C-alpha cells in the first residue's frame, strides 16, 4: 500500500478538517464525492463538476466492468482519460451493486457469480478481480475492497457472516493490492447496526492495517438515528490519523451529523438524482421546483454560490423548464445541487477550522425542515 | 418598422456575406439560428450556445404562448431576461406549429382558433395577436408575420388560397407592428413549389415593404431538388439589400446549396434533435455514434472546432455515453452539432469573402455522403 498523506488541520469534538494530498490533486476534508456511475456525473461536463469545487469523484466498478468493460477502459488509457477527469477518483468494489442490481447471484467464499442486469451475461467478481479492475484497469486512486453488504433488517447471524466474509475478503484484497505507488486501499467496516459486530469488524480491519476505512452497509433503510448510533459505535475504534469514508450518504443533514461524528468522506447520488427530478437542495431541505409558487419568482436558487445554475437563472425559469420536462432543467438542478453540496462541505470545514462547528450543527439542525 | 442595418460585405453569384447590426449584437450572415423552442436550446446553457458562435436564437411563439404564457414572460421581463440570452432573438409567428401541433384548429380570415396540445385549452391567434406576443410580450428582435402554411403536396387552389391569406395577414401584421425602434418585421413568402405563386407572393410582399423576407412552407417533404428550384424561383424577386430567411432548413448540404442561391438566415432543430439521438454532423453527413466501430476510437469528433464537446472527448467515450443512454451524450452531441453548424456558416462566409465559394460548394457536394 501507499497511503496518501492526510494532514488533519483542526478538530472539534469528533469532527475534523484536513487535506489529502494525492498526485492528481489535493482534497479538502470533510469531502463530498459526486457520483459518476457510468464514467459520467449524470448530465454534467467534468469541467462543470470541477467548477463546483469537487476534488474527487466516485466511479462504480460494477457498472463500468459491464459497460464499456474494464479491459476496454484500460486499453483507452484508464478511467481518468476516458471520462476527461484529471482529479482523483475513488471506485467502489462492485459488491453493493452486485448484491442489489445483478439478476442472479451466487455467493461463496471465493467471490460472487452474477448475471449482468444489462444483457444477462455471466461474470465472476472476486476480491482479487475487483482490485485488478479498480487499480490496474480503471486506474483508480482510491480502491475499495470487495465486501458483502446484506440488506437491513437482517438476522444477526446473516449480518455477522457477511461481516466475517468481508473481513476475509479485506485480507485477500490487501494481498492482491500489494505495494503500489500513488494508490490507496480502503477496507470496509460491516456489521449492520449491531455495535458489537461493528466494533469487531473495525478492530480486525485496523489490526490488518489499511490506508483508510469505509463504513459500509448503512443508509440502506435503517433510519438516521440508527445510522448515527452505528457511526458512534464504529468510529472510536478507527485510528485518528486515517481517513473515514461513509458510503452512500446522504442528505445535507446526514452529512452534517456524520461530520460531527468524525466522518471525512462521503458519496451519494442524491444531488444529481434529485436534480433530475426537479428538486433543488438548500439548508432547509429540498425545494420542489415544480411547485406553482415559483411561477413568477425572479430570485435565483442561491445567489451566493459561485455556480451559474445557482446564480444566473430565476426560479420562475427553472420552474418552467421542469414543467416542460426540458433537459436543461436536469442539467441546471444537478449542477446547482452539486454546488450546494460542495459549499456545505466548505462551510463545515471552515466552521471546524474556526472552532465554531458545534454552533454550526445546532443552527443547521434548527433550520432543517426536510425529512 | 425599424430595420436593422444590413451591410453586404461581399457577393459571389447569388451568395452573399454581410453583417446585421442590432442593438443586442452583430450577426454575421449567412447565419444559422439554433432553435430554443421552449425558451431553451435543448440541453445547453445560453453560454454554451454563445460559445459556438451563434449570434441569434429562434424562439417558438406557439410553445411560449402556451407555456409559460406570453403574459407571464412579459411580467418576467421578456424572453431575453427569462432565458438568460442577451443576444438577438427571432421568433416565428406560431402559424406553422398551430397548423401542425394544435389539436383542433379552425381557420378563417380573422385568424386561427385552436386547442393547446398540452392541456386542450382554447386559444385564438390572429396576425395582430401574434405581433403583440412577439414584439411586446416576448420582446423579440426579429418578428415574423402570421402565415398559413399548407402541408405539401396540396392542390393548387389550396396553396394559392394559403398564399393569398398569408399576404392579407402580412398587411395586417405590418399595420399592427407600426413603427418600432430596434425591432424588425419579416414577411413570409408562400406559394408551395409553384414558381408563379412564389413570384406573386414575393412581388406583393416586396411592394408592401418589409424589413426582411422569410421563405416559408419549404422543407416539408417536397425534397431537396424541388426546394432549391423554389428558392431559384423566389429569391430573384426579393430586393438585394434585404435579408432572406429560409425557415426550418436544414441539413448541412441544404445550407450550402441555399447559401449559393442567396439565403442569409436559417433555423433548424436538426443539430440539437439529432444530437439527442446519438448523431454527430460533419462535412460528409451524420455520424451515428452508436455504431460499434467507435468502441475504441480515441479520436475526438473534430479537433479543429473550438468546442469542448467536439475537441475534448473521444468518440469511444461518446459511443459509451450513447449506448448507456446518458444525459451527457445528448448534451455533448447537441453542443458539437451546433458548433459544427456555426463553423460551417463561418467557413461559407469566409469562402464568399475570398471569392472561392464556387469551389467550396463543389468540394462540399463531392464530399457529402448523406441523404
């Protein structure tokens, strides 16, 4: 392994702000990673994504290995060149999507065999194959171990078995990854919402030693309260100096609450997905632009954001585009949402650095009117 | 009326290149106008459209009067402010769409009553109402008279009656338009593919006197040869010093052939529509990016175009986006196509200015492999 330098600049309670230094660019933490599932952040050019302040993107191994294929991306020079993103990229291992999207899957200790949701073709994903795809073919900067992530709620035995299998796969992933310059390997803590299992998973993985630790298997229906409890049961068992990445989270309030509990990295499809469905995010929650009250509202979404989508178009115009089901509605709202998310992260970093994050969290909770 | 200065800089045969000087910006001719039907050039930001070199957009009165409504756009400051386009805008009169899109329509000398294709609501469009919508509510720079445009082929009597009605409506439009600073009124020559009717229409409209002359009712299924014959039967009857605008045309080869016959302005949905369907235009015709031969083609669409969509992404990547039905495919291909169209116009202008347009047309015809 070859971890990137991670310099923690300030802490407040469990929250911390810092900088990850990678050869492809610096990443300020806490960081939100826009999701570029199929080698594109849906609807946006890489330059537009970069303009929001995003320092790192997430790519989905499952989608890319099926289309256009990992070998093809490798022949085309890797994922960065293929999609025109020169900054760092984190890839997931494919495990979560295999479990939730693939048509038929057979799991054993070796790995998981599945049929593509696109064309029914058969594939085998093992810890070693996932590492090879991510690290060698896609050329990912942050590589994730293959894990098993059971849907919650699930029986304790099932959750424990998945955690144990993920642990075994973490070791195989580390062996397959070996020593690499300029690429980092993250393990994934599992264990559902059981504090004991989470603790055991975290301790065993830390004992093995990884560049960073993802927290997987959350935001899958357990609810915010249980998710935050689980973070509190997990993060104290992770090393202070290593990165913590909460996978697939979340709404703005989730980000604030999780940063308060020590999370450094996030990814979520929400800003782009809700943007494609006529929703814009702000500190109070989502705004549904389809609502008739915006018909003649000449205000922009957020004039303080340095993003054309947030600043240069009236809500009346956005309302019209949403009603008319125009492509530009999807583009502008996705872009605004990413700009809002990046700005929220920047405000949190600033609050932590200035020792006023506690007040920030209180104010944010008070202002939040969403779910 | 208050025509914009139109300075013809060079001519070669019937072709000419020049400059329209409007308070909202200069337009080099021959000019291609991207279509912004519903107050948006589909999928693109105004800044991206401007970056292709487009100097003027087209808006559709029919669509805008139904959604969000002409009165609403007026209250919001006009079409330019509403959609964030500061350059000139030409609007059609709504006639063509009423004839082809509205559910039920009743035409009489007064105007046309129709039901909206969106919600079935009833509307009356008259020459006077169309002028009021375009010139007063939308704030269009180039205003078009309401016309009747019969679908071809049609009986001679029907075509002649539509031409006569359009002529009567032209006079009413001129009266309704009155004297205006900084807005121009175009009449529309009708008459199907009948040279005699076209001549009669042109002469009568010229006798009335307008800022420019649109040629309507073509590119509606009559075929390229008949369309070009009709241009040749029409344009010699239009004044040399006035603008000629061929409505709804067309493919690159159509633009080249029509410029050779003296057309100054064009609009067409083709570049954006075909872009949304995976097609990219070049001098040989359309390229279908879905074709498997682009799977590993690392060339960009056109490295010589100063457009990120044309220059910065491989055809392999575009092929992937099209196959994956990604939004970004629609955005990038629409953008490339508009950049290609604008570049084609610029190359024609340059060839005319340099007295080598004849050779340009010959070479273009020889290279053209499309329909």
